[in-house]
């Protein structure tokens, strides 16, 4: 429950409530399902990918967001809090990025903000 509260705090600072909802779903349901071996249920991962890709033209941004969804959905139980903050930041900040350079700048800023 502590992990969910930390994610809620991060999410309350942004206007990207759709992404926060996806991340909360992933944190509360997805990680326990993945940890229990129920990897057949990819609905949360798929929803994360669908929500984050809208309006994004940059191939690099798409790849980064797809990786962030994968990390948060399948590996969050084993992840440090700093890494979780980084991936949440990516999913909140990258949608709509139009070029690869912009995606790299956003990824670097998320890394600094998360404390990586």
C-alpha cells in the first residue's frame, strides 16, 4: 500500500490523470498478477501502451514509452522507487513528443527529476 501512496503523491502533482490511473492499476493489480505468474493477462500493459502512444510522432518516444509500460507492468515488484518514478515521469511527459531529440531531452529530465 505504501508504494501506491507514493505513486498517488507523484500523480497528484500532474494533470496527466489518465497516465496516473494506468500506473495505479499497474501497481496495484498488475505487479501482483505478474509476480504470481499470471503473465497471460496483459490488459494493463496493453492499456498503458494504448494510452501513452496517442499523438506521439517520435519513434524514440514510442520505444521509450513501450519500455516504460513493460517495466512498470512486469517488473515493478523488483524495481527501486527511483526507477518507478522515472518510468512514471516518462509516461506522463513523453506523449505528444514529435521528434527524437525532444524524446531524449524529456528522458534526461525525467532521469534527473527521479534522482537517477
